[in-house]
């Protein structure tokens, strides 16, 4: 399986030992959202009359590449091999402001703790 998405790459490493390339210190932070929470946000939008404009949808919590690797090692109980790469010029912290969707649609992510995302992805990965 070839992918650039970090969580699947980490799970591939847990399964077969393939090294995960990590740029720099692995401290870039992104917001990860469980697919069920994304679906629930869409449903909340469709079920709310007079919903106009745009909503940022996310967990509201940032996680670094290092956080993902550490969490995956705990969930899978397997070591994750890392291939250190030079740091790249990128935005270090991207976490959307989800205030509007939380207030206007009373939507809250329910499944997007990093351990929950990785656990569910690992179970799906192992079942496939």
C-alpha cells in the first residue's frame, strides 16, 4: 500500500516494519478527525434549517507526527520504525477554529481522540 497519509503509513509500519519517513523532529501539528465525526457534521448541517455559509470541521485538537507514532505504538503494541528526513518548509501548526459549527449546530466530535482514531483505523486495517 502506498500512501502519503501519516496514520495509514504508521499502521503499515506497525504491520510490516516498513520505516515511516518523518520530516525533522516530527513536531508538525495537524487536526485529525474521525470519519464518523465528519459524517455527523455533514448530517448536522443537512438537518439544520437555514444553514448558510461555511463551517470549519475538526476535532479542535492538534496532534504531532510524534504523537501519532507514540499513540500507534501503544494501540498496536508494536514498534514503529522511523526514517528521519530533513525538516521541510511547512506550516508547523494547523488546527481549524470550529467555534461556529459547535455553537450554531451544537455539533461536537465524539470519536476524535487520537487514540480512538488510531484504534478504529488499526481494527479496520487488520480486518482488510
